[in-house]
C-alpha cells in the first residue's frame, strides 16, 4: 500500500486492495479446519474398530464350545 500513501482511497478501492489477503486467510483457515476434522474422524474411527474387535473377542470366548 506504499503507492497509496498520499491518496485517500474510496471504500471500493480499500476492499479491492485487501480482498486477496482476506481470501487467502479464509482459505488457510478452512484448510486447517478440514485437516483437524479429518484427524479427529480418523481417530474416532480407529477407536470404534478397536471396540468392535474387543466386543467380538469377548463374545467368542464367553460362548460354550459346541460338542
């Protein structure tokens, strides 16, 4: 914004001057949210599969063997 030191910018020019920076910040924030959500979902899925495996192993060990 050094080239506009002496001028008074209109609101439209201010928006145009700052829009790329604001859009980059929004893009970066959304990518971070998507990445964190993916990590949390994968962790939760991993825990669920371990619980299912544990439940299945408990069911097979508590049943009486068929003669």
